């Protein structure tokens, strides 16, 4: 539990991924999920990520189109969207900032709508 709390304090993610030994995404722990445990006493030391995790959110892969990623970013409540190797392998390889995805899409639209000189 302390390690999870430290992760939230040291980065801007609103979730911490939970992975297995092969880095497959098992679930996520959202900051909100920890609130009920914050006032716990000694038993706090035995709470692990698996105890409080929720199922993984929809993920993207490195090979997905910007349009697909944009649609997922619009629907996501996460600040960062997990990136997995493939949707079947589900190996966590990174995360995309929702704000960056939306900004990149806006830039792409703006660039494509400029009149040709």
C-alpha cells in the first residue's frame, strides 16, 4: 500500500498499472480506490495492489491509427491510456497522455484545414 501511495505522489498518473512477471497488464489501481484504506491501521501493511485493483481499461497498441486512439481517448476517464504490445498479448509497453492525444488530433485537423496556397 505504501508503495502504491508513493507512486501516486511521485507522478501525475491517476492510475497505477498492475502487471504480472511477464509485464502483462492485469488491472489498474486508481487513486480513488485507495481512499477507503487510508485510515487503516496496521492492516494497511498487508494490502497489496491485487486487493484493490480494478480490471484494466481499454488499451491501445503502438500500431493503432490516430483516429482509433482519439476515439478511445475521448471515452477514457484516465489521464494516461495504457499502451500494450498487442491486444491479445496485453504486455504493458507504456502509456499515452490523454491530453497529448487530443492535442495531436487537434493539430492534425488544424493542419489539414489550412487553405492551400
